[in-house]
């Protein structure tokens, strides 16, 4: 049974040379771990920040805010008048996220949109330079197509969990992960075969899909 993407020795080494998270982010990491709330891994979040810094987007869309961990990491990396719209369905998650966001000093850069992304995306008209997808895995295909219509040319699409705990490459998948693993396998083929995006899947965190929309 596959549990990790990296061997433990290499992961331990990488962890040993990484700087500690800022106090608020560390608190959020510990809170998410304690409450078993999925958030972006630290390695993937570091890569997300680097990608934001390189691309310098003015408008970012996040699909799946959870408790606001990646929202804060995106917002603090945005430059100038950059803005993040983030969609979240769970009222409980929104309440927790609002508290963390208020403490982060980035409240003015984060616009929380409450609701079901599958219903909201088709009626949204704003275009984005960067779209981050981290929602229910069974919805990835529909979310991808809706997001593609909202992504500007040369815009970046950043998708989490494309190795799904390593189970996409495993024949023996626990029952609770099987449906999601099958959905991710299907999505990965779709993502890699795109003609309108230059795509790759990177073994960072739980697997990051990175796509650039072509002219």
C-alpha cells in the first residue's frame, strides 16, 4: 500500500532545512492537523507562493478555501492592488477562515464568496490571471472546464492532489480513497492532454498540476 510519494529519509532531510512557518501559519497548520481539515501541504504552499511571485497575477481565483491557509499565503504574496476571490461552501470553514484572515493583515486582499463552485463558476464574468483548484476530487473535471473559460491567456492554473496520497499509482487503494483516486486518474489524463494549456504534474506535496494557458 502506497502511503508516501517521497521516501521518508529524503522527506526528513527536506523538512530539516526548511524554515519554520510564520506563527499564524504554524498555528493554522497545527489546527488543521488536530481537526483533520485538509489544507495545502507546506511544500506545495511554498511552491504556490513562488509561482505567484514569478507570475505576478493581479486577479486570483481559489476554488476551495477551507480554513483560509492557502488564501492567506496567496494574499500575502500578491503585489500592489492584487486581489484574491476565494470560493467556499462550508459555513463552518468560512467562519474559521474569517478569524484567521482578520488576524493575518491581508483581509483587504481576500474576497470570500460563499456557495457551490459548480453553481457559481458558470455565472461568473470576471477573468483571472491565476486559478487554484483544491476542492472535491470528483468535481475536478467540471471545475476545470469552468475555470478554463475564466482564465486569461498566459494565465496559470494550479491544481492540488493530483497524486492523491500516492494512490493514483497504486493497485491496492483503500475503499475510502477509491472513488477519488479513480476521479483523479481520469482528471490527470484530461489535464495532461490539453491543447490550450502547457501542462505538467509535479511530485510536490500531494502532486501539483501546473498549466499555462497558451495564446
